[in-house]
């Protein structure tokens, strides 16, 4: 899968979520209003807030697919991680809004008596949002797209919120009005957990956090089987959007010509590119094998 296909696939998934979210938003706002359900109407307002997150991710994908240039020599992929941070903040604000609203309802002690249409709207939302979550997380995991995975978690957040809405509205429909704010308050805690996980993952990438150990080990093994590579001295890697940038230090025969060491390095790089389509670049440094040396760094 080439660069254009990767970003086109991610953008297609985002657009599907965008339009389905628009339909759900209109449905919940209408059903909440005419079905006399504060919870369902608030769920519709939450869907409106999701447009901020989805719109941010679409912009980030447009920026992230730009190739490297003189100003951004490592590409623009981290726009996706920035978008994931924005999505996590939207998730946090949503959780806070739901918690505050449920507390105020409990303090007032007056609970709504919703119509059946409000109950059905919450049930439909759960099914659609869970489908969007599974669809988005499957494609996002395959592409290793931080922004798409963040949107997937946002869909899961909406599904969980709608479960609480369904429980609360159903209870209120049968006369147990207090179930609505209690279920919403409990759900806000799950939403905070999802927001924290999304924020932590995006911040890890923005701070040049190390990718998975399985990826590092696989790259090490792939490099060391190339004839002429005595040992992999060190591997550093960091994520830039859907791609991983790798820095390799290889130990080779100190008597080897520059031309030969360049050929071996090129073979290592080609093998890594062939095996890992999510690796965007590999920078290789050559060290003399079995000779003591000290790496110069200020980090």
C-alpha cells in the first residue's frame, strides 16, 4: 500500500463516520425534543461536539499526507498526533459535561418522563456507534494511524454514553426517573478513562516515545541477518503519524570500503522497507566492529 492509498483509506473511514454522526445528531436532537428526554437531547448536543473532533482529524489527515519539505524534513505526520490530542480534550469535556449535568439533575430532584421514541433513539445510536468503532479501529490498527484510532475511541465513548442514556431513559420511561442521572454519572467515569488513554498515546508519540518492543526486535533481527552486518549497536525509533522513523547504528568490519558499507546499508534499508510498510525512513550510522568508541550526544 503506497502513501496515497494509506491516507485515502483513513480519510474514507473518517468521512463515513462524519456523515453517520450527522444523521445520528439530527435524530437524537429531534427525538430528545419531541420525546421529552433531556438525556437524549443532550446526547445529540454531544454528537454536535464530535464534529469538532472529526473535522480536526480530517484537516490533520490533509496536512499529514503532505510529503517532506525544507521546513519539515521529517514530513507532516505528527499533525495526526496533534489531532488526537484535540480529540482527547473533546472526550474529556464531554465527560465533564455529562457528570455536571447528572449532578445538577440529582440536586434538583426533578426527573423527566420520556416517550418511547427517545428510548429507540438511544438504542439505535448504540448499534451505529459500536459499528463505527469496530470499523474504525480495524482500519486504524492496520494503518497505524493515531488520528483514526483516536476517532475510533471517540465512537466507543459515544456508544458507552448511549448505553447509559438507554438505561436511564428506559428507567425513566417505566417511572424510575433517578436512573437517568445515575447512569449518566457512572458513564462519565468511563469516558474520562477513554480520554486519558487517547491523550497518553498521542503525547507519547509527540514526545518521541519508543514504538513497541516487538517492532524494535524485528528490525534488529532483520538488520543482523544481512551479510556484512556484525551487530546492531543501537536502534532508535519514533512515530510520525502513520509512519515510524528509524535510526540504526550498525557495527561493520573497520577495513571495509565506504562503497561496500553503503551497499550493505542500502540492503538493510530495502529489507526493512519491504517488511514494514509503516516505516517511513531509516537513517543508518556505521561503527567499526570490535573497536571501542563513545557515542557523542547531548540528549
